[in-house]
């Protein structure tokens, strides 16, 4: 008889609204998190988590701290586990808030997956599953949804060019990408 394996997904920095299907993890005791803790130290066993999600969290850390976080995420993830990351895009005027310590562009995930930093800095190997840019919040409910849909299509059709031109249309709101731990 095969033992039933539970798939656990953790929402890092969940705040007051953990993502449905995820267990909340946050530093604030006033959050709705089931687990209170501080990054980069995740209180999970090695190879025990199926997936992590971090929405508007990693920009609050310097690069060297982000690599510590990725190292601990890699330790906790099961082989083929995923890490969904959503960060403000570097051209977003809000990205320069005083508590933001890192800026993200379309090519930032390549530092994690392709720059040869895997073994030394991260402690694991990740593959980039996808990356998307969003002109407005993903849950935009404004007056011109067709315009937002068109702009998102334009930005993702030619992301490098559109990043350079984005100051003409107010910047790019956020970037979402998913990396997957490669089983070794």
C-alpha cells in the first residue's frame, strides 16, 4: 500500500490574506498567517514543501539576502517543487519606496536560473518555468479592461523593448515568474 503524500504550499509574506490553498507564513503576529517566522530561515524540514509563493516580498531584501532566501527555499522544496514570485517591476514608480531594497526587471530571473550561481549561492538548481509582465495589477477592475489586456499583450510580446519604453506609459506594475527546483 502506497503512503499518501500531502502536498504543502506556503504563502511567504501572506499578510492579512493568505492565497487559497496555501499555508500562510509571515513575520507579523497581526497577520492571518498560520506560521510566524522570519526570512531567510524557513521552519520546514528538507524536501518537505511542494511549493512556495511570495507576492511583493522579495523586493524588501538586498540581493545577498535574496540568495539566502533562495538557498533555504531550495532546501525545503521537494524535487520538482515550485516557487512563484511576484515583485513590483523596476519601472513601477512605487518600486522606489524607501523599504524596497532590490529592483526587478524581465531578465532578473535569469540570475537565479542561468548565471551559474546555482551551486555556490543558492544551493540548488532552478529552471525558469515562465515570466510575465503586467501593466496594471493582475486583478485590475477599472474602466478600460480592454486597454490593460492589450498593454499586457504588447509588453509580453516584446518585453525588453517595452521595458525601455515603459516610462512613456507610466511604467510596468509588476512581474510574475515561476521557478522549479530541478531534481538532482
